[in-house]
C-alpha cells in the first residue's frame, strides 16, 4: 500500500496537532519525527524531548525488545492497521507509569521519506468501566447470559455453570437456543425478532410455564428477566435466568394441601349444617313458640344459611380445580336471571339498610349459558357488593349490550378497592386489607368462583372502576 503523501508539511503538522488522539510519527529506523499536542498530554513528554529519539521510550520496559521485532516486521510490510479492542497494549508515560492503550498504524510519507504514523488512545477510563461492569455481571446471583442481535451468546457469568452445567467458554459463540428444550427452539427465534422490534426490560416465565435445558439434557422451570443493552456494536440482550424448581414444587404442594383442606372442611361442615337447618325448619312449624323464640330461630337460620353458602363455595372451588366446570348451555334471556338474583338479594339489602336497584338498557338479552351457573356468578357479585357497601349506600345492577357482548355491571357506593389489592382480588382465598381490618365476613372465594364460571362460558369478569365513590364489576358474555 502506498504511503500517504502530504502536499504541505506545515499543514500536516497543524492537522496532526488538531487530532483528538495522541499521534506519533516515526521514520524507518523507529526514531520520532513528530509528536503532537495530545501525545504530549498523554505521555507527559514534550516534543523537544522525543523528536530524534527512539519510539521505544513510549513502550514499557518488558516489551521494548518485542516492540523492535514487531516494528521491523511492520516496516517490511507496512499497511493500515485500525484501532480496536482485542489486543492488550500498554503505553509508558515519562514518569514511568503505564496505561492501557488502543493503537492504530498507517504508513505515510514525511518530508519526502517513508514514515509511519501511530495513533494512540488512552483507554484507562473505558477499561475501568469495563472492569466495573464485569464485576457487577459476576456478582449477579442469577445465571446471566448476554446475546447479540443474531442470538449468539457473547458473554456469561460464573453462575451459568452452576445453573446449566456448561463452562463459560463452552457457551461463548453458541446460539442461545442451546439452553432451551428443542420444543421451544423454533418459536424462540421468532420471539427474538419480536423483542428486537420492541426492546425493553421485562420479566417472562415465573409460573413454571417456561423451561430451560441443562447440559445433561434435563429441564427445569425458569424465571427469566430480559433487558436490552445498546452498544457500539449493536443491540445486546441480557437474560437473567433463575431455576425456580423449588419454588414451583412448594407452590404445587401448598395448592395440594389447601385443596385437601378445603375438601375436608367442606364435607365436615356440610353434615352438621344440614342437620341444623332441618331442625330449624321443624321448630318453625311449632305453634307454641313465643315471638322471642321465633326471633332466635331466624338468627340461627340466617347464620346457618350463610355458613352453608360458604361451604358450597368451597366445594364449588374444589370441584373446579379437580375437573372442568360442568356447564349445560342453552339459549336464555339474561334479564329474568338478573331480576331473580336481585330479588333474592333484597332481604339482605334491607337488613343492611342499602338501596338495591336494577336498570335494563335492552331486553331481551340472549346468551348461550347455564342458567344456574350464571345465576350463581351474579349472586356472588351482588353479595360481594352488599358486604362492602356501608349503611345508607346503594347497589345497582345494569344490563346492556355492547359490541355483541351482553354486559352485567354491578356497582356499589362502597369505599373502593386499593390499587395494591386490585390485581389480586380474583385470587382464591385472597381478602383485601380493608376487609380484614373491617372484619367483613367472607373467605375470599366469591369473586374467584364468579370469574371461573364466567370464563367457563367464554366470557370475562373484570374490575372496570374503583375509587372512593365506589366499585364496578363487569360480567360480559357473548351475545347469542
């Protein structure tokens, strides 16, 4: 390659002095012929101290002989060698201290003679940041895998070996799909493309639905968090992977124990409750009962029926988990079902001092549903609204049709649901902090069962509004 031939030496000096990197020009013997201002700042020498002296003064002592060998080889075959990472190079300052450097070389013509220009960049700060990042990477408690935009693994931390059984050097350069079961490999490539189109930090998995594969072929449920990293070399994606086998096993065991507990308690309670209600009915037929005794019987009956509803809810929940929901579909008008539920709830509303109303925006409103099951779901919504509405408040139900969906809105004037509870209210046995503090009766099963019934009809049950002014739940079913 022909050396660069400047037309004006003075202009070339001014140009080299204006460069942001240290620039050193040497002749074919390795003597310094030019030393720009940035080189003075980086190395601590003045140009008068170096011009005419060997360039090895800028090289650490242990590398000087090796540098002479490389310089002779370069002079015999000069070429442009760009700056970049991958080679561990160091420079030497006037005070003897050393610094990591990136160096590019190019042959030029200086004052009519072949010469060589070295551009030197002090990368101490970038190397320091790199060491900090590597320290953070290795300190992450989860297995950390970093891949490029082609899905190639470019970096891992030591936890990867504990989690997957691979040594770090075995994974560098491999496709990330090597860490996934074969059944996920094809779809994962498509998902990578989708993520590249919308890169953002987000968790995936965490419930046992996502699996990773170890070196020995065994699989484990994984919790994975993704984060994009923009670099000069393109988008990288960091994946923090956690083996949640123990968590999933504990969760499954807890669910099994809870399910067995519900089933046992439900059956143990139903038998005495049935007996109590039977004797209450027999005693109510006795003519010689005093008014006070009848009042006592009404209290006993009301309490027993409340407990019976709770037991039935528990049995329903256990049944839903053991087998698919049994639904007998037929074309029905939802308005009569809704009116029956409202009328059944009126005694409870009157006892609590709550106004209960109904608004039908369209009739008939036909759906394909199990009349009894949908009635049970609406009963649960009304019971829930009445429990959380203070005396003097109002609960009302609205039936409407919107975009081919029949909607039942149950609204109350209660205190609303706190944002911290809004995402959990449909969980089994979950009770809001306000319900516990206010000693509101219930076991946290009504909304869970109502949603299960609704989804069994290919519908939805959602919390559409909650504020200090009240709460609205919406049950939506496809219009028949």
